[in-house]
C-alpha cells in the first residue's frame, strides 16, 4: 500500500479535546442560490456539525438572515422548522448592517453582485469572516479594499467558485498539474441560462446588467486557476433587444475573449459565450460546455450531458429537466435510506466552514497566525487570488458600458505603461485608465 497509514499512536494527528466548538453563521440574501446550496448546507450540518482531528466537533448554526422583504425568510422559517437552528431575520436596506452587528462568526453574502462589496465590507469591519458569492466584486479598487481590510483584521475573505470542485474540472486540473496535458493553446466555454432568470428571477435588478458578469465568471476563474499565466487583453461584445431595448444598457448575451501570456512567451486565447435568454423549455436547466486545446491534447467537457436523459410524461422539460447535473446539487435517497441533498455546490460551502473552524480552533491560539497565512494562501477561493478575474469582469463591464454609450469595440489591456487596467476605445489616441496599480 502506498498510503501512509499511521502505525503507532505518535504518528497520528493530534485529536482536539472533546469540547464542542461552535460557529454561528449569518446569511445576507435569501434568494435562489440560498435555496439551492446554502439551505441544504445548513440543514445538512444542523445537529451534526463538522469534524476534524485538528478541531474536534464544531457545530455550524444558521443564526441570522438578512433580506429586502423577509418574505422568503419567513416562508423558510415555517417550512424548515426542526431542520435548522432558530434564526433571527433582519429586513430592509439596512438589514445587512444589523446582521453583522449581531452574534455571528462568519457572514455569507448572496445579494445581487453589485451589492456584494457593501455587505462584505460591513461584515469585515464588524470583525466577521466573510464568504462572497461569485462574482466577488466588480472592480479592482473594491477588491483591494476588501483584501486590505481582511488582512489587517486577520479575517478570512473568500469567494464561492464551486466549479473548481466539479470532479470533471478537478480532473482537468490534475492532468495539467501532472503535465499530461501540456501548454494550453486556446479554448472556448459556454454557459446559457434560461429566460426565466432575466425575465423573472432577476427582473428587479436586471437593468444595466449582463449575463457575462453573472456566469462567464465561473469559467474566467476556471481558466485563471487551472492554467495560470498573465492576463493581457480583454474584448467583449454582445446582443440586446430581448431583456431590454436594443440600444439600452441591458444585455441578452455576451461573447468575451481573454488573452493570457505564459512564462515561455507563448499566448492562449479563451472565448466565453453566455446568455440568459435561452428558451425555458430547453432540455436542461443551463447549457454548459467547454473545450480546451493543448500542445498534445484536447479536453472536451459537457456538464449537462453527463450521461443521463429523463422523460416523464407531462413534466419534462418544463417541470423537470431532461438532462440534469447530479454532480452540482441533487436530491437523493441514499442507499442506506436517508434523504440527502449534496454535490459540489454544497461541498464548497462546507470547505469554507472548515477553513474558519481550522483557523479559530485548529490548534493553539499562539499559532493562529501561521494557520491564517496557510489559509489565505489557498488561491482557489481567497480574495487576493481573484485579481485577474476581477480585472476581466471590470474590463467587460467597461467595454459593454462604452458600447451602450455609442462606442463599441473597445479593448482592455492589462499592465500597460499608462496603468494596470486601461481601456482603448477605437479612434482615441489615449486610453481610459480604469485602475492604476499593476494587476
Ligand atoms: N454560485 C452560483 O452558481 C450562483 C448561482 C446563482 C447566483 N449566484 C450569485 O448569488 C448572488 C445572489 O443571486 P440569487 O440568484 O440568489 O439572487 P436573487 O435575486 O434570487 O436573491 C437576492 C437576495 O438578496 C436580497 N437582497 C438584495 N439586496 C439586499 C440588501 N441590500 N441587503 C440584504 N439583502 C438584499 C434579496 O432580498 C434576495 O433575498 C449573486 O451574486 C449571484 O451571482 C451564484
């Protein structure tokens, strides 16, 4: 056996004392993603907690929630009685600030993306660890402020990038890390959301928004994290006319291109196509496909067509989908009889809770600093490792805004002499500087 099985007591990791540790969570935003992933996470750990030899048993309770109206929170309180801890519900525009001032150890931010910054900063200033839904924030300036605040207070500020935990993407990265797939050349990704997202789900805050910031960011991070390299250029265009007026600021679909450079001087280009106007009777909930080409190979992945096709008379594809992603987040009856809801969308939240527990309880207090340094070095989720992703998002937003304002075809350049992120508009001699420090 090649595993290093402990053979004597002194080889085993130290088991923490039997004292039960406790973490109390606050949830800002009680919308779709709360229901899909946070709800099953909190229900899954309720009464069981998490366990690790380093910190022993740690209970995780949903202690407080904040949302605009509180309607979903109240409905959830009724439906989930006995399945989650009793929680306080704050409502209204100031609800996030009230929540972070209460008795919570970490705060999860799942508000619309242009409101992440305020909630995350309020949590950090109140001394709470924070977990932010993707896309983290919309500008490098905001990212700097969050990173500096978290570092100065020695708090964790992490981002939910669940696609990095998708077993297929883990395998892709493993093949790259192991040198089986050599030097990425170029690639494309697509993620198409149903019309109900733009038409119903996000109708309240959709004006001026685009599906690229919302979902291309999953693949921006996958590419950045898996292949490394330095971001050089960003371009983007898109279509309008369905969600809003054809000459307005709200986008139906976007096509983003990123160019990366690598240490050997070679470059790779990646195209990411997204939309939120796919017909609601599409056979899957979303369409997700990637292709990456290497010096010596091709990776083709399709997250929807992983082999299952279901037909139920009168139900598919509207009430139930024909193809489904059972790896992200599925409801199951386990072979041993228990009902569960699990997948990488839930697993990524538990990972964060484990990181907080490891930091606070995973060893002597005087070694917290070393634990902190180790945990912030995890570049799959730390805010400091999100710079090139946020640069791409900020560039995409600026390019689309210029387009909507009558100047299509702009290109963002990263780490130019004039600034870290600059925007070149056709026909202009000087670029607009979006962010001055190096990215
Ligand atoms: N990881 C993923 O795959 C994934 C999927 C969907 C959404 N998301 C992200 O999650 C976030 C939320 O998306 P959603 O689909 O749940 O949106 P949603 O519109 O369904 O819900 C938004 C929630 O935020 C609350 N809210 C809005 N402004 C607030 C404020 N100022 N203070 C407190 N609460 C406020 C609303 O009341 C609502 O409960 C977005 O950033 C989105 O990008 C991630």
